[in-house]
C-alpha cells in the first residue's frame, strides 16, 4: 500500500490487536480516530460577572 501523502510504501505496525499504517518518509500515520465530542457549554460575560459577584 502507498502513502496518500507522498506515495512511499507504508509499513504496518500492530500493537495489542490494533494496526496502524505508517509512512517513515513523511510521518503519515493512518490511525482511525473519533473526532466527535460533546458540545461545550459557554458562559456569557454577564453570567461570569454575576458568578464573580456571588449573585
């Protein structure tokens, strides 16, 4: 398999049953990740000042 970035040959590394395709030429690592996250709650300046004043 060839690297999607530089077309060099990828090496496959395995650790505890998980595999990663890695390119030693450019540093590409084809590791599957989950980019989903929980939505963050943001505090308004009004709420922050009220919290600061102890209201």
